[in-house]
C-alpha cells in the first residue's frame, strides 16, 4: 500500500500537469506552448521519481534520468528552430 504522502504528492503533480496541458492548449504563442510542454515533461520526470520512491524501484529513477535528458535536448532543438531555424 502506498503511503498517503506519496498520494498527496502525486495529486499535486497531477494538478500541475493539468495546468501545463491547459497552457499547451490555450497558449496564444508558440513559445508559450513550448514552455507548457517543457513544464509537462518536468512533471512527468517528477512523477517517475515519485513512483520509484513509492515502490522502492530504482529502474523508474533511471528511466526518469534518460527521459529528462531527451526532454532537455528536444527543448533545445525547438528553441533553436524558433530562434532562426536549424542549419
């Protein structure tokens, strides 16, 4: 059984993810949507780490590290594209 503290932390992360999805859908500009996607990726990583801590599995934390690295690279590529294109 998961302890209540993990449940409440997952609830807070879920609320943040919902707000990030709203920013993605309602963002008036493309940079706002990129920030929303980056925030959502960060919350997914936080959820994976929380899941790893709740179930005492290190594989979730390893996957979260790889996902965070790929998310960072993806954000850099999108920012570079919006700045002036990829050469």
